[in-house]
């Protein structure tokens, strides 16, 4: 047990050790001093002791004792706190480097190869350094299992590192109140084996599929250079990923439930009364033009009954086409 406590290369155990050490010593003195106070109240009550029995001027050894002991204790607290803090701040060499962006209300993770995910996938047992920032307001990236969190601040980069000790999922929370859906700004650190990790994050674009029989290198290379138009299903898939990466789904549910904005489910081709910036109202049908406008100028025509809470998003025309394909797929 104690051996585990002293494993200082793991930040969580050194933080836990500092926490429990301080808690134990402080609890001991709180109980001891409290008990002594009540004992003295009873023992030296004026009714029981009408006249002081001794005239105490002072006691040098006792005063030295109760000055030295707390001083030593405070330095012990400092030392273990410092060791834990150093473990958090000293970044190991050869780490995986991931850029983390917080936004209202989701997290995205960008890997060195440009791959973007909405869950932080890491190889188990390998140190990971995070470069954290925010696209809007202040958030805080918090992984309770690692006893570690760092603020995500717009226009600034902050850093933290960790090693996921075991395969599995670790909850990620936002630890800085950032608005309506702060409590739902959740994701996971997913620790996988090195192989699974590489496959998932560093796989690159899927190779073009050669038709049956055509397995020679030349044929595959030719097939790969001729770009085929993406199928509607692929487009919808890309659109679905975009709605996660761009945090659309923080405010627009995909199951029909009401969040900050209208649900994506059943949105396509539906008719809505919208309010314009000048206070006018008219009916629109959710089509290509409306979706494109709602992404680029979200407050131009706001669906009635919903707040004008969305910030304009920068999506390419291809991305918007993909989002539209996705909306069509979840009617
Ligand atoms: Cu983001 Cu709270």
C-alpha cells in the first residue's frame, strides 16, 4: 500500500498521497484539540476551581515545542505538495502531442496527423501532452481519475500531461462554469493498445476498393487516383462527424428532444415560423438554402420559440453539403 503511495512517476498517486497525508494530520489535530478543549472546560471550570491553584508565567520548553512541531509539519505539507506539483508540471520526453479545444459545449482533439476526434483516444501506458485552448469562453479540462485539470482559455495555450495506466474509459468533465450546457460538456479519454490506437487515429483515408480480381498494384493505384463522387451515405457520415466536431450537437439533439435549439431529427423539409432581426415573422421550409444560411448567419432567421443563441460557423460548401446529407438521413 505504502509502496503504491510512493510511486511518484504517476501524478495521481503523488497527489493522492499529499491529500491523504494532510487530511490525516489535520484530522488528528482537529480531534485532539477539540477533545482537549472540552476536557479543560470541564476540569478548570470556575465552580470547580474558585481560586487559581498555580500562577503560571510561561514555559519556554513548551513554547519552543509548539512552535517547532507545526513549523516542521507545514514544511512536510509543502514538500509532498511540491513533489506532486512537480510531477504534474514536468512533461516527459517522447509524448504523444494532442491539441484540445473546448467550446460551448464540447471538446475536440486534434492529433499530429490532423485527425480530429470528439473522444481523446490514447495509447495505454504512454505519456500524452495536451495543448489546451478554447474557441469561446473559459472552460476547464478535467479528468478526475488522473487528478488533473487545466483551464481552457481563449487566445491562450495551457498544457497538461498524463499517462493512462490501464485500458478503458476515463471520464472528462468541464470544471469551469461556461453557460447553459456546462454540465453536459462531457467526453472520455479512451485508452487503447498501441496497435488499436494507431489503427483508429493514424489510419489515414480508406484505400480505394478495387473490384474483384483487380488486385495488382497498378490497378489499385489507378483506382485510387480517380476520385469517385462520394455516396450519399458517406456524405451523411461525414456530416454526422462534423456536427460533433463543430459542437452542433451540444445544442441540437438528434433524437427529437429539445435542447438550446431545434432538434436535428425531423428538421429537414419541415416548415417553421422564423423571426428575423427586424422583428418580422415568416414561414420557411428547411431546405439547402435555409440550412446554409442558418449555419453562416444563424441569427438572420431564428426559429420562433428558440433563443438567438448561436454563433456564426465557418464551414466550407462541401461541409455544408455533408451536413445537409446527414439531416436528410435522420428525418
Ligand atoms: Cu465548458 Cu463548463
